C-alpha cells in the first residue's frame, strides 16, 4: 500500500472517530466535544499531507524563500539570513564575503598556508595551483608516504590562498 493511501486511510479513521465523538458530545456530554477537537485536528493534518498539499506548500516556500516557521527561529535561535538551504543555488552561504570571513576566522593563517605549500608570499595564482597539485600528489592518503592529516592541511592551505 503506498504511503499516501495509508495516510489517507488513517485520516478516514480519525475522521470517523471525530464524528462519533462529536455526536456523543452533542447527545450526552460536552467533554466528548473537547476530546473530538484533537481528533479533528489530526484528521485535517493527515488529509493535508495525503492530498499532497503539504508537499506543494513546502516546495513553494523553498522556491520563494519564505520561512515556514516564525522569524525568530526555534528554541530561541535567531534566523540565519546567510543560509540558502540545500537547494538554494550554491547550497551554502549566500554572500561569498561572509563565507570568506568565516573561513578566515576558523582556518589557517596566510603565512601558514604559504609555508604548507612551500611558497613565497608573493606567489601568483598559477604558482599556488602548481604547488597545490604537487603537494596533493605527495600527501594523498592513497600514496605510500601519504597522510590524511597532511592532506587535509594542504587542502585547507589551498582553500585559504585561493580566496
């Protein structure tokens, strides 16, 4: 049984329970009406999901960049204006300057990057790329003398210098 049919079947069961509780609430006790409210809400949520409207709403919100939660974020966290989401065109930070600033604050220093690649600070782009390719060949974990730690360090150095 496909998922949407299963969810639709569950929605119909909850709808039946809602109707029975509502009738009992009007006939016997208003407490049954109070109990029928969560069943009705669950019925609506399941139907909304099974009909595909929930998926379409989520896709529309992703396309338009609209937030589905409150502007403040969950659990007291602030909104992340710099994040575009998994399919937001670039899949990461919106502003490259912010990405570079983040990398600068958490990565290796320029001096360490030049030292790791064995370059002088006045090296041009082609020299940086050439040195990177040579160091990668030497330090790759699949080679005899390779080390994953050194390989990661070379990659960080190249990323730092290619900003």
